[in-house]
């Protein structure tokens, strides 16, 4: 699943995980991969600053 930010100025990705997930940010089509990017544990809320207009995020269940 990928979600696109409209612009970077002052935007923040806020992710609340209901299960453990890997998050990967980038332009184009990032791919979330086990062991790379950011691990967000179940029950955590993490905020990440949007760094580029058109930045996207990919999420993958962590096993």
C-alpha cells in the first residue's frame, strides 16, 4: 500500500501500528522490506517529517 503526500511543507506522517510493521519512505514507489527502513511496534505511534513533495510510504507486516 502506498500513500502520497501532497507537499512537504509542515506535513508529518503519523503512524499508529496495530501490529508490528516496517515503514519505508521515498519518492516514486518505495518497497517496505523486512529489516530495512523503520520498524514500528504494535501499539506505538511514530511521527516522521515529510521531506519531499510527492513522498510516498510503503508498509509491510513485520514477522
